[in-house]
C-alpha cells in the first residue's frame, strides 16, 4: 500500500511560515533593487543638475543672469542650454527697460548691440521658436514691466506648425507665461497635459547627457565662466547684450562648402513633401498679439531672415516653397493691419543677403542681420 501524507495543524503552520519567509525575501530583493535603481537615478539627476546648471537649475541661471546684468560676458562649453529659463531670469533682474529688445530663435543669436548704436539693446533669442514663444515672451516682458519702445519679433518656417508636426519641445519651457498671455488675449490654449515640459525634466536622468557633460569637462583644462572678452578661442561666449559669439574653433567649422551642402541636403528632405502644415488658427493668433503690443505703445517689427540661396532656389514652386511664400504674405497682411512693420524675407534676394553670409540652410552672420535690421524704422 502507498503511504498517505497527513497534514497536521503543526505542519500547515510551518509551511505557512516558510511561505511568508520566502515572500519576505522576494520583497526584500525587490525593495533592494528598487532602492538601488532610485539611488542611481537620483545620483544621475544630481550630477546632471550640478554639471549642467544652465539647463536645469533656476538658481544657476539666476547667477549667470546676474553676471550678464553686470556687463560681464560668460564663457560656456556648450551653447545648447535652456535659454528660456535664462531669459526669464534676465528679464526679472532688469532695473531698466532697453530701448530695443529682439526675440526670435537662433536666427537672431549673433545680433549684437553693434547693430543699434546709441540705443540700449537686449537680444533675447532662444532655440526652436514657435508662435507660443512670441506669446509667452510678451507676457514675460509685460509681467515684469519691461515692454520696450521697440520690439523685434520674427517668424520662421515652423512658427505656425500644429502640435502634431513638431519635433522640438523647448517651447514648453515658457508654459506659465504662454498660458497667462493666452488668457489675456482671449485665445485658445494648448491643453495643459500637452504643455508641461516633461521631456526636458526626463533629461535630468539621462546617462548619455551625463557622459557628454563629463566629456566636455575633460576636453579642456580651461574653466568657463565670466570674462570681459567678447570672444574666446575655445569657448562660445554669452555676451551681456544677450547675443552669442562663437569660439574660433566653432566658427572655423563652418565653410561655404559645408553651408551649401547643408542647404542642398535640407532642401532634398522637404522638396518631395506633398504639403507643409501651417495651422491657420495659430497664424490668426498673431493679430491679437500685435494688437495687444500696439495698445501698450510698443512699436513692433517682424524681421524674417532668409534661407540659403541654394535651399531657397531648390524649393521654388514646391509645396514647401509655396507654404513659405504664403506664411510671409499672411504675416505681412496681419502686421500691416496692426501698424507693425515687416522687414526681410525668406527669399535671400529680397532680403539682400549673399551666400557667403550663411553657415547652413537657415543660420546667417551678423552682416546679413545688419541688412535685415537696417530696414526697421527708428523710433
């Protein structure tokens, strides 16, 4: 006969204790793993925050803003930083309003105070601007009592892109100002869930970003920081007027050949597109914004900077080229209706800029900016 195992109350209790011990060990291991993972993530975030304060630290941005406010320049290893956060701190610290303030994307980055002799000037350029940025920056100035006599704004090929077509999210860093001004203008806002800069915050935990920051630190024995020099052989320089000066090494990486190659390559990427999306509702937001500024006594100039001739000529007659021409025509009509002026053009021939002024398909030198800005009436 086969023996039968009888579970006594004592054996059942022992089995249950063993099961609880095993369960505790499993949860202990899970807790240990979670703790190590959380600690590692926190350490990466803390390191990125420390090594890259101009991207992640409001206090770090405030310190640099104060240095710039004192008339000093600041050398940086990498100019790809949270310019919106820096501009926020700079405007907050202003003790007087400049005569002229310029705001756009990186197309304005080289526009120095030399373009406006005899007038106080602040270049508040950021990266990858959209219509929401123009709205937000207006609020930043207005909320701090810094609306100037003359405000130079700009539009680009992507200014009025719908959210679904955007690849860049830096505009979300201005979300409080954008939402406040949208309410003042009475225009529809982006849903809050689509407006919060979650992607930027997640970069704090990026291992690749940490590796890049460490590599930048190890690449030079010199230390970035304040300087009276307007430029530097190895560091890009944030100037006290808000403009950027490339290092000699950075500037030397641009050649007419590389600019033309960039222009031709960029044109090929969009030449075959069936259309280029332009959100009519976002175009319409420009009118109430310009009216608000006009009613506040601000003279607004919209400066459109040109594209590289090889890029522009390759796209004439394509849906992309037609979209750019349509944007320019619509902006011109809106500006005229609000007593704003439009200068420049996407067309380099109309803007008066030569191929030698371009470092890629869209970025240009100060000589070209001088030609565009020189058409702005002085007030």
